[in-house]
């Protein structure tokens, strides 16, 4: 699953550490999310969506291959 | 004050555990007559358990206090870390089952029947528990 997390974070000018603290996850999780190695749970996806005030589907791009 | 007294308690537990662990060994070395096997095993078991328990409690109290507490809690509750722990635990479990089965087989070949049987029973119980819990959580979630 592709995502725009890194772009959105850089637009807001916040560090991975800060975002991790806001979302209550580890910095390593943010790194893995940005690199597309890890797909978030629905709860974390909602938290990200609410923080950036953007719908989930605009942050995470679902691909058929993800099945 | 309370934290410091807790630390002292765990350090005391570690020292006591070490003393209990070393007592039968020192008695044998100093020639004061070796204690019976059962007493040796009891001392070693209690000493070892007390030492490990106190050490873990001391580490836990150190981690949960001070600056690292918030970071520790975040790391502990982090969903990715939880998945990693589940995966690592699952793979470790499978590897240990295979490893213990090999040991049971070797014991059987060496004619150590009782240890082999006990190990086989433990393995069967472990596998049965795994299946039972999987079924239980399958129905609950």
C-alpha cells in the first residue's frame, strides 16, 4: 500500500519523532510506514487521517496487489 | 522514597538468591560435608528463581521510572512492536517444538526412556494448548 505520509509530514514541517509522539507510536513505526514496509491498523490510519485532517483514502492508496 | 526502598528490596533479593545458589557449592568446596542431593537442588532452584525474579523486578522498576517511562510505554503499546512480538513468539514456539522433539528422539536412541517420555508428554501438552487456545480465540474474536 502506497502512502503520502512522508510528504504530508514534511509539508507540516514536523520530525518523525514528533509525529510518533503525537500518534502514540514508536519512531520506527513512522519510518516503516513512510517506506511502505508496514501497513497501519485501521485505528492508526484514523489517527493519521484526523491529525492531517485528510480522508484516509487520500493518504493511503490501496492497490490490488496488497491482497 | 518508596522507589528507593523497592530498589533496595530487589537488590537484597538478588544477593539472597546468589547466597542460596552458592551455599551448597561452598559447603562442598570447604569440605564441610556435601549436603544431600535434594537439599542441593532445592537451594539451587530457590536461589536461581529468587535471583532472576529480583533482577527482573529491579529492571522493571528502573525502566518504568524517570525519563524513559513515557518512551517505554509508547514502545510497549506500539502496534508494530506488538505484531513483531507475536511473530517472534510464534516462530520461537515452532523452533522450540522441533528442537525439543529432536532432543526427545536422541534421548530415545540413547535408551533414556523416562526423560524421552516426559519430554514427549510436554511436547504433546504444548501442542494441545496451542491448538486449544487457537480454537478458543478463533471463537471469541
